[in-house]
């Protein structure tokens, strides 16, 4: 067997792994895991549930990274040994296993390398995603619901806890808007690259003539703010309204006025939550969303000011950042990164890793 290609690929993998290890520092990571385990085992941990959730989530995330580093290192060693055996004995089965393991290693490293780029101020936080239908009538509201299912399915695939906080159903098909909380370390860093205008092109199921229809949906992602100390909101600045939750077509799903809508009077920002059973629980969740939205507004204003001072104003990449084309051909293409998938069903089924990885790398290049 010729080992030029697999040996070179394995050498490249080993080199990339060493670079990733330099960034992630396995020894320091192991110490951090040990410290978090000590905190998690403290008998009074759950007296402060918010802090307990933060510690246990961070522990889970750091342990996962450490276990992935160890798994990659062991697989590199095993594959290297197997490559030597396959070469010495001209073993075709072993050679095929080497190629399969190299492919697995490359995929594992790609994922880990992407995560090393998540070093923004709020990247490590959980996230709030808001989906709003735009132009396109029933097609747009239906598209919005398709995107909501897509992101919920993505969260399920990658093991990210998701909670639909509020849904506004359209009179016809789909939804006008929805707010989803993604509760996992680095959820914001990953999902923030999904912010922007998404476009769907297809033969409309709502058009009797069967004409091709273009519709739009806006996706906004902000970091979840757990502590009100980061951005204070005086009670005088908000109006709180209670209302009754409803389902598709106006069907009542709650017999009490437990849903909460909060209006931030100075900015006109409105958030609502109907997921919890009590007004108090919904108000707590809605206030977290409001704090997150206001923090994002402040961040955008600060970024705008920085760009103005630097004299380098770049066009926003929020306009039509991705196209989902179902007719006359089938493809999904990100217009910023040029990443493209030719199976839209897989994408709508939650297979977004390729787009998210490409988006994170694209953003890192823009910030250099």
C-alpha cells in the first residue's frame, strides 16, 4: 500500500491537534474541571439555583471539551500504529480502517477548531432567538415555522436545551413570530451567526396557480443575560400586561391570564412569554429576554460608534444572508461564507453544523 496520502493527512492532523491543544491547554482545562467538580459537590450548591445551573452547565461543557481532546489524542495514536501495521503487512482491511479513522479525526478536529474561535465577550452564554416573518404572506409565515422547527431540531441533535418562550400564530399558515431560549454553554457564540434575513424560493403551496414565490424571515439572536446587574431596568421604564395564551387559529391553550407582555417605554421594545404556568414565572423569563434585547441594542450602538471613530464603516451582513431554494433547483447557500448544501431537507431537519462552522470562521476573519 502507498502510505503517502494517509501518512501526510495524519501528520497534518497531528500538527493541527497540537495547535488546538496550545489554545485549549488540556492541563489547565483539567484543573478547571476539578475546581468546578468541587463547587458542584458543595452541599449548599442549589440554594442559589441560577448559580448552580451556571456551574453545572460550565462543568458539563468543559468536561466535554476535555474528553474530546483525550479521544482525539488516543485516536491519533491508535491510527498511527494501525497505519504502520497496514504498511508492514500490506493489510487492505487495516488500510481501509485507517482511511475511515482519518476522516473521523478530521471531522472531530474541525468541530474543535471552530470552538476555539468562540472567544467573544458573550460567546459563552446561552441565547435568545427571535424569528419574525417578513414579506411573502402565507409563504413567509410558513417559512418562519419551518425555521423554528429547524433550529429546535438542531438543538436536539447537538444536545442543546431549547425552550419556546412565546409563539404568535398567523391566521393562515405558520407563525408571525417566535422566541426561543437555547440554554447551553456557547449557544450564543454558535447561533449568533444565524442572525440576519433568510430567503425562501419555492413553488408556493398557497398559490392556486402554482407560481414560484419568494418569501423572507428575519432571525435575531442575542445573549441571555442572567444577572440584572449587567443592565438595570427601572420599574418606571416598563409596562407589564397580562393576557391569555393562545394556540394556532386562536384556540385557547390557557384558561387564565398567565402570559406576560413587557413594554420598555423608552425604546418601545416589546417582549412576551407564555411558556410558564404562572404570571410570576413568565415575568421573570420576559425580563431576562428584555435585558438581553437592550444589551444587544447597546452593543450595536457601541460597535457603530467604534466603526465611526475608526472611519471604517462596513455594510451589515444582516440582509439576505442565506437563501433556501427549492425550485427550480434545490440548494441552500450562505451568501456571506459561500457555504452550500444541496439537500435542503437535511438542512431543514437541523443539520446546520456546516453553516454554523463556516459562519464562525467568517466572523473571525471579519474581526481581524
